[in-house]
C-alpha cells in the first residue's frame, strides 16, 4: 500500500471509529486493522476489515426501511424517525446509494479504495 493510500485509509478509519453511528463490529475491525498496519498481518486484516465494512454499510433503501419502522420510532422517537425518513428519501432522490451518516460515509470512502488496498 502506498504511503498516500495508507494515510487516507488511516484518516477515514479514525473517522469511522469516532462516528457515533459506528457499530461495535466495524469499530473492532477498524481497530484491528490499525493495529496490523505495517505488520505481517496487514494483508489479512485488510481483507477482514473490508469484508466487515461491506457488511455494515447501509444501502439507502435499507435506511429508508429502518427509518419507517417501529424500531426507529422506538429508538429515536417518532419525530426524529420521521425526520430521518424524510432525509433518507431526499438523498435517495439526489442519487445517494448509501446512508450518509458519518460511519457509512467513512466506510464508503474506504471501500472506494478497495482495489488499491488489496
């Protein structure tokens, strides 16, 4: 991995870890990747990390389904869930393919570099 790519992925990985919307599994994979960077385990941890990000990034239709669910209303309250739903529909109309929360945004930026990372 080039130094420029390593710096980019490290920055986005730190963004992911800091995101309140980051799930525990993605955070653990991110931390494992950071710990393995520059070691003999880097290639294997990179594969695991990318697989976890692919599993966790939320497609826009999944976000819309969640935002319109009773679970979202229970977790965030009806008004906030409705706001999230309106936002999700708005970004989908503008062409978004994925959720734009900080965790998904960082994950997408990393996944966009997948081929270079492998």
